[in-house]
């Protein structure tokens, strides 16, 4: 799976971003378990997933901040 682009994340609604963040956290947890047990074949996926989560959290924070400052 490819990394999400910023433009793709910005098109999503706030709730959709939150759901994607939760799903990504769950996927990362599963990948970490696979890594510990030696079943993980593509360890680069952890790095991509971690950066996707950070990207989504940043955009979520920007959106929330814009709403507060705009109010």
C-alpha cells in the first residue's frame, strides 16, 4: 500500500480522518506483533504507516485549529 498524499487527506472530512487514524493505529499494532514474532516480511510498511498517521494528525490539528480561530 502506498503512502497517502496530503491532497487526499485534505479532501476527507474530520470524522473520516479520525477513523483512518484509528484504523492505521490498529494496523501498526498488528504489524508490530508480526515483527516481534518474525512473521513480518515488509518492515518498510511500519515506516510508511507511521508517517501516514503523523500526516493525518497534522492535517486534523490544522483543521481543528482553523475552526477555533475562525469562530
